[in-house]
């Protein structure tokens, strides 16, 4: 269980950092992080980092697709954990 929580933590930090990096690159007109990468990290378990990054950096907040993918990631992981915890009984 601790390995799973560590993975969630690592994905959260990585996703948060990439949102910050992408915002910085957007301001500098530099090389951006592909949107697909940001979506995949959120779906893989970095949804908390994506949410905090979106709010703190005010990044990707106007793109509806990011909110949809973020909501799907939360629902997907909540359903998984609900199933997992029920199966553990």
C-alpha cells in the first residue's frame, strides 16, 4: 500500500511541476509540454497535482478539455479505490 501511495505522490509532484514548467514556457514562448502528456499524467494518478497546478499557476483553466479529463481521472481513481477497498474486506 505504501508503494501505491508513493506512486500517487510522485505522479502528483511530477504533474504539478510540469504544469508550472508549461506555464513558464508559455510566458516565454518556449517549447511547451504536449497537452497529451498533461492529460496522461492526470489520468495515471497525478490528478491532484494537475488540479493544484491549474489553480496555482492559472494554467489551462479556460480549456474545457482539461477540466473534463481531470474530472474523469478523479472519478476513475475514486471508482478504483472504492472497488479495491470493498474487495479487501
